[in-house]
């Protein structure tokens, strides 16, 4: 037999049982006898959900058999399996309804079903009780375990394994006796519910599912498509069925798959129909938990960080003095590094922490050590572009540890572990525990698995450092090759709006946020990790003028995110609708009319510029989210960009910068000036405070002597 | 050549949200004008004044008029009934301070019983305010939500930390209304609304609590946040900021120095009760001017005065 | 729309002569654009340039001086759009119709309000004296004199020329505004006000009539005006105030670019609570002189606090003076606590400390006016800054209790403080002010 036949056979079997049950019950109590599960407003919920019928007595129950039978189609297409599966569950509900019609407490004497061996029907209150945490994902999902596990120990291991991960557990059939033999505590309050002695009890679980959809999703009765879409998208359930699996169980399993719940089984007989992530054959029962969670796409939150010291942002600025230091990893003296790498999910063992080399207690007090921290992450949505973003966060993660100090990044880090932390039991593996927990939680959207390896063996760290430097270089290379033309979208950044309500940064590869802290790559990652956050996608499809940097899409974004305060911006102009400035810009450039150029001054420089104003004077008239033609705040890295005031002639307009600023951008600025205008050592032509301060005439004299190109350009206004 | 005023009516409107059920049901929102500008276009629904009643009887030393109002009220239900009699009261805010685990730590069952008692005492719409303890509020809101299935109450408030539970238990499971509370920041307010609707709470089930402050205590943040939210809602047609705004004024003003210093301690300041009333009135008036669609007040004089001011502006 | 700096620069002499005091013409132009300097500071502007610029640089709303106070000059409707520049004034209402006891009572009550809050003196700035037709000019003069004796600025509303003259004469230099100019008397009142260099208050039956009168006054050369928007009802007053400001700032109607007077005493008709509600409304929405029957502490405390909040620059934090603030009768033997000079922090924390009833010395350090975490992150609230505070105020020798409570959010400073302040017991307090009452009561016991 193939799977089709097994499903059809199983569903016929269940239907026959239902027919018999109805016939016998009718004989016993008559067609007017009431039918109800009690404490529910949804009648026989499965039947209501998939047929729209509201069954209240035996006659109606008998009549409901007709549409159930009609749903058991036999055309050997996937849809037939699904419809028959759902109909099988409804047939099971008919059988259960008959039991309750004859005896309102069919599973024991006790009014509280948790005191009986089998729980049976669940009330609407119980649906709500479970439904709320399912909606909020405080309970990440639930599992239905069916029939007897190979051994009692395996049964208990699975139940406890799910329980410890916060997964709600329903049990059907033989596994209940296994759990009882092993003394497992059961009942709704402990989130392990023994539902019924056989597969027929599955109707109570599906009843709970469809009622949750009614209550929380406002799904209407008899809406097959939307019901199954809701259960698939919102109810994170799955099935574990042990071999031998009866045909009726397979048929019900088809119903579960129709609702989006994968079935994991060790049955191999007649399982010729496989759907990845829906029907998973796995004979190694001990690996079912991970396998099931992955099939249903459930990611678990890490709630406890297993470290012996406190973790809090209050410790971020903590300084550890030499005398209080147990040991130190200092990248300026020894080989040290931190690296985040993407890896195939299958090659990562989640939460594996490895130490290669000596631990903290094996080093001498005050020793300077070599240390490499390699974090490997994987996930369906993980992209290598996120690596540097996560890597930079290692600094603030580690700094939150009490008694640990961290500065820098890449191979220029410095970490100090205090004596107090060491005495509290802090060891190398705890770096791993912390990073694992933080990365899993913070980057939940993209990281499915994470493992951390810490190396303290000098030779190995040295090798790793050489390798890591190649990676850092490759990354820098990729970033420097990115251009505004080479990407499809820009991003907004409105992090500063709490200070400057109408300011919006448009972040492009060549024009980073004006604070200098948000690159296009950062904005992209921020958007993916927090789709409702401060960085939103701005398409750049509708070009108005690429020279000046005007896009309709950009204008719309600026209008929306400034809440109407701004109409339009030109990304590459400081004269025509320049981008606004919040207040946290690294640099300001301003027009210097006598030289046809602009001066640029950075926040750190306190002297007066040739325009006659200092940084703070310029800032006071440029900030606050208003457009001030001729003046603009920007990030340091925007200066040497080919897009820097491109509309007005570009880099050759720069006539003055503080010396320190000039030096920090010289390399790239000179390279681009050479490429664009054929000028060698352009920075030599740019004046600085050692040459001229508040005097435009002296500036012009200097520029004339050097033959600065700005003097020959058209006036800017 | 004279002057002809131009009515400033926007195409977009503040969303309408119904609180309570039956004849006394109250609709908030609906305006297409700047706050209180009924001269631009007549109101669909006037801003509403509600009365705060706490499960812990108010401290009335130095407040003879407030004491007299509630005189003879033995139970919580009595006080709710009496509060509902205030001139201008359109809804009642049940403030369950006593649930605070750091205070009286009343059990969820006790709170549910009090909520039922209050519901029996008045048919005005109910607003349920918690004790500001995230865990406790989640538990008590869920339980009160189940206990008042037909009253369509508003729960104050769901925050970033607990919006999922409160959204699911109160708004989704029972169809009640939820106040989305953010701390005077337009972007946080919007983000919370987006998250709530993504969870499955209908937008019409959300009322915003944008944060509050007593006059003089950082009220500029409250005013500017409301100004910006209203501008975004009306000028930009931002549907995720069009929810009506409720401001629990009394929860702020009755704990500031001006309201609690006794006359004996500050003789030059004069009557403590007058100070407390004026602090409540000035703050409430400022909230309404900035865009609140509903304010929660404590003193019968404040309730009467603010209701009269709203009526005079209609 | 306000002119951009570059537009002004284009018309400047571009000589960088520095006669204006700025190093360059560009710097001067930028300052003029921002309103920090006026065009007449440049002696070299060509007449053509001046003509072009003066109409364009004329602000949409004029700034009017009432004694030491400035009114109007706003460029935005709401504070978040930029900032509101001139706070409104509060006034008390006196009328010659009132019996002397009532007038004395109102003056006494209003004069009693005099206190400082975050570096600002809080008083009733203005007395509004009404000289109605049914009272003799002598009576009007008498009341004006009484008001003038307080030393506060006076607005004098008169029914006619005779009473105006009498009241103004007896008020002397205290008179700052002559109100009551209407369609019938505007010419006479204009002459009176201009002669005495007073602001002229226009009072018309409606905004349209007011507009006509203002046009005539402007044509006669008077732009030193203020508009009474009170009208006949609360709704009308609010509509008038809103429409006047909208016309000025959004529609560029220069004839409405003047500050306003709202008389809540006339609107509330003796209901003091209603009057407070209206004063709040008009503080936020465009009342420039808000008049009440009189001002007691009950109204003053919330209204002045509200005004101080609303008229702060959104980009500059409000600061309180660093120093020692003893609370609940604290002395040298009481414990001490330390926090920052951000005004909101000060108010919230001191309020909770006072509520606790526990005597305690509150140390306010200079942290640049930022909140605890912000100033800590910026390095302005640190063990070093607290140590400096101890030195500047000679704390160690003055206070004997030697217990210092630290805000819970900067618990991390504890160790370093212990090192820097030997002999002091550093205690980590709560992270939120709201928890302070319980903390202090537990701490005490």
C-alpha cells in the first residue's frame, strides 16, 4: 500500500467507527438527546469549523455524518489526503461526542479533569489559558505525542525535554501509561496533558486549535482556507507519532499536516509520500526534539544566561584597574581577536561552547594572554553582511558583565577580567555562554543556531589572526566598493528624532548617517533585524535627477518620516534642498563665498573657520531638522566620497579643514581627487587652521598661491 | 477689507473607538480638526471626562470636599456608584493600586471580585488601570477581561513589555479595548501600535496613552508628543497614529508636591484642596488642548469644571 | 517664510569690514537670518538691498514690549516645530465698578504670589484696569493709581477718551497698554497711545472688524498693537485666538501678526475653577496676556509650571542651580543623596523625597542639565564630578552623617566614589524615583 491508500483506509475505518457509535447511541438515548462537551460556546468545534454545523442533539449529530463523508474524496491528489484527514478528525469528534452524550464524565469520576487518568475535552477557559501564551509566544508551541515510545526512558526524555523548553505537551495512547509508570507529573498546570487512550482523542486537540482560531483570529466557521492558513501561520504545533502507526493515525496526521503541523515519525512502512518539513521520517527518536523544532520553525528564547556574575547595562562603563585585574587580553601587545562567521546550520551544534587552550585559573595573576573568540552563526535568513554588525556588538555585550572590561573590536580588542569576577567563578566558557545568549536573543530573526569557540593557545591564535585579517580586509574592500549606484535601496534612520523631531537621515552606501555611526550596511542589518525599527527601506526606482541626488521615493520617505515637516531632499547637493541635520553630526560644511568653496569643520575643533564662525556657531544654525541651504551636517566618511556635493562640482570645492580632520581623510580624498580631476596631493591645496583661521582674504590668497581649482569654478550662488 | 476665517478641516480623521456597552456606551475620536476646534467643524464626539476610583480609599486629610463626596461609602461598589454621580462623568476608571506586590498585594481573585462589584454598581463604561507591576497587571487584566465579557472595558495599559499578553487576553480573546502606553515619544507610540496590530489586535481596539505629567513636571514632552501625534494623524493620514488618546491625569497630579503638601506645612500656599483641584484642572485642560480625547480625573470639582469647559467649546 | 542666510548674504556688501562686529559678512547674514542680529547693525547696506530685505526679514508676528517683557515674535504654531520664543504674561483683573475692598483683596492676593522656580521669578506681571463708562473719570483714576502703586505693568482699558486720559495720567509710567480701541474711537486712542509710547489694544466686535481697525492703525503708522480676542463666549474666544495666530503664521496676514489679550475673568464669570481651566487652554493656545480675576497660589503653582514647560526651547534642557537642598528639615546630621541638575529629575526626586518625610540633604551637581543616565554616559555625572562638588561646596567638613545615597542607575560609581570620598558610606539607592519613599523609610529603620 502507498500513503494514499493508508490515509484513505484509515479515514474509512474512523468513519465506520463513527457511524457505529452514532447508531448505538441513538438506540440508547434517542435522537432528541442533547449532545455537548460542556463549557464551550463553540458546539462540536471541529465540525463547526469545517462544516459550519452547530450540533446540539443526536439527530443533528447523525446528519453531520453526511458532510463528513462527502469530504472524504478519493481522487489521489494531495488535496484529497488533506480533506480526508480533516474529515477523519471530525469523525473522531463524532465518536467522542457520543461518549459525552451518554455520560458527561466519560473519563473518570472527578469534576476536575486533571484528576482523571485522561483529560478528554478541554473547556473554552482552558483554550484561552493556553491560547494567550501561544499568541504571545511565551509558550513557543505544542507537541502531540502519539502511542508508545520504543522505551519508557525515551518517552520520559522526550516529555521532559519538551517541557524544559517550554513546549506544551499533549499525550495520546500508550505513552500515557509509560509516563505514569515513570511517575511523570501530568495535568494542565504542569503543561503535560494526557488527552485520551487512543487516536480518537486527537479531536479534542484539534477542537482546541480551531477554537483558538475562532477566539484569537476571528476566523469564521466553514472557511477551510482561512482556518488552515491561520493554524499554519499562528499555531505552532507539531506531531510525534511512534511506530507502529495505525492507518487511522496516519489519516489524522494528514489532517494535522493540512493545518500546517508537521508529523515526525519513526515509521518507515508505506511512507512513500514525503514532504520536507511536513512528514519527516526519523528513526532516531533521541533526536526528535531538535528535528521537530526545526521542522515547525520554532526558535527558543534563551532566558537564563549561565554566568556567575551579574549582566546589566549598569556595568557598561566599569573600569578595571591594573591592581584589580586577574588577567588581560590586549590586542596591541598580544595576538587577540574577535570574529563572527556565518556557517551552514547543519554544521553548527547549537549552544556548543569550546575552549582551546588554558582557562583563566591556569594563567598567572596579572598575565597578558592571547585570546581569540570565534562566534559561528547560521540560519535561513542569515547573511554575511550581518557579521560585522554582530561582531561590533560583542563589545557592548561583554562590557555588560560585572567585573569584565572590554574595549575595541576586531584584532584590537582589550579585555580585562577582574579578580572579583574570577573569584566569583568566572571562566573562559562564560564568555561563550554570554555571547550565545545575547546573540540568540538579539538576533533571533536571523540566527537559528550559534556556537562559540575560545582559543587561548598562542600559536593557534596567531594563525587565526592572520586568517581573520584576510576576512577583515575582504569586508572593508566590499564596503569600499559599494556605491550608491550598485544597490537597489537606501535606508532611513530616525534614531535622533527624540532630539530633533523632524530630522530624517537617508543612509546610502556612499553617504553614511551624519552622526558617522550608521553605515548603509548597519542600516540594512538594523532593518532586517527590527523591521519596525528606525531604519526603513527606501526604494530608489523613480529617479528625478541622479546628478543632484533626487528620487521621488526618497522625497516620499522624507515626507513620511518627518511627519510632513520636510518636502524633499537632494542627497548630493548642499544648495538645493540639502539633507537636514539633527544635532549629532560629526562635521559641518558651509559655503565660503569668497573662494567659491566650502569649509568643513569637525565637532572636536574649537577654533573659528574662515567663514567667521566656529563649529558650535555653525551647528546652532544648521541643526534641529531644518534645511539650511549652503550649510549641512554630515559624517566624516562622507568627505572623500565622490557624491560629496556632487551637484555643485564635488570634492574640488573643499577649501579648508582642520588639520587633524584633513589628515584622517587624506588618503581617500587624494585618490578620488586624482581620479576625478587629475590633481595630485589635493590635500596640500586645502588650507587648515595652521594657515588661516577667521580671515577669508588670507584664505583666498593661499588658495591662489596653490592654484586651488575652486577659484576657477562657477560661483555657487 | 475685513477678515474671513478659513475652517481648517482635514481629510483624515481620528479613529472612532467605542468604550462600554449599552445606552451609556461612549465613542471616542472621530475629529477632523485640531484639538478642541469645534469652530472649524462640529464634533462627532466630544472629548470625555472619566472618574478615577481606587480600590484603596483616597487619602482625604486636608481634602474636606472630596471626603464629603464619598462620605458614607462603605464598599468599593459604593464609591464607584458615587463617582458615577459626578456631574459630567462619562466613564469610570477602576484603579487597582492595591494589587501592587510591593503594597497591599491583593490577589487576582480579590481584584476580579472588586471589578465585578464595580460593574454591578454602574452602567458607565469602565477603564481598568493596574498597579504598574508588569507581571501582576498581566495576570489581573487577563482575569478581569474574562470576568467582564459584556462590558467592553478599556485596559490601561499595554506596554512594550506586556502588550502581547494583554493584547491577546483582553482585545483578541474578549474583544475589549486596550490602551497602548508609551513614554512620550511619537515613534515608540507608533511602533507599539504597529506591533499590536501585527499581533492581531484590531486597530479600532486600541486607544493610546501617550504618557502624562503634571503641569510643571516636564509637561512640554507630553504637549509636544501629542501635538506631533495629532499632526501625523490628521495631516499625514498616518493610520497607526489615528487612535484616540486617553490621559490618566489624576494618576500624575495627585502625587506632586503642590497637591500633597498640607496647609500646615505650607501656610502661604493656602488650601491644599484648592491646590490639588487646580493642579488637576490645569493639567487636564492642557491635555485636552494638546489632543487628549479623554481624561481621567479624581475630584468632583475638576470633573464638573472640565466637562463644563468641553461643553462650552462644543 | 523667513529668509535664509544665503539670500541675505547675496545682498550684503561682501566686504568683510567687521563694522557689524562679525568677522565676515556671511557670519552676519546667518545671524540676521536666525533673528540674533538686525539688519541696521550693518552700516554699509545699499538702500536697494535694505528695501528688499527689510520687508522680507520682517517677522510674520511682531515682537511687542510690555515693560521688561516681550510678547509675540513667534514663528511657529507649535513648540516642536522650532521653539516658542516669548512666554505669555498673567494678569489680574481690576474694574472701577468693584468696591474698594474687592480691589484691595485682589491686589493683595495677587501680590502675595512671588516665588522662584528654576531660576525664574514667578509673579503676576500685569494688572488689567478697566475704566468703564458708568464710573467717573476720577474713580477710574483712583483705581489706576492703586494698581500703579504695586509697581507692576498696567493694561488700561477705557471706555472713552476722558476716562483713558484720567486713568493714564494717574497710572503714570506703570501704564504700558491702552486697551479698548474700537471702530469708533481708534483715532483718538491711537493719538493717546502714540503720544505716550504705549501699546494700543484693539477691541472689536469680531475678528473681521478688528482687521479693519488694525489696517487703519497701520496705515496711520502704528504697529505697536495687541488684539483683545476675548469676545462673548469661551468658544468664540478660543476660535479668535486660534484664527488670529493661524492667519499670522500660516497665511502670512501681517495685520494679524500681533499678540493677544484673553480675559478669562470675563469668560468664567466668577467660576475660579473654570478660569484656571481656561488660563491653561490659552497658555497653550495663543493667549499673550492671560487675565484672571486674581491669582492665588492655587492657580499660580500649576499655571506657572505649565508656562515654564511650554516655553522652553526643545533643544535646551531646563536646569536647576547646583547646590545643597535640605529637605524635610534636614541638617548636618541627616543623610545625604546626590543627583543631577536636570530640572525634571530635580522635581521628581525632590517630590518623592519630600513625600517620604525623612530629613535628607539633596546634592544637585552640575551635570549639564541632563538626566542621570544621559549625563553619566556623557561623563558629566561621574565619581570625579561628585568629588568636585564635594570640594566646591565643602561638603566633607559641613556634614557629619557621612552617608551618601547614589541613584541606582549609576550603581557602578560606588567603588570609585568610596575611593575618592574616604570616610563616606556610599549607599546605592533606587533606580526609579517612585521607589524612593519606601526605600527611605526602610533605610531609616
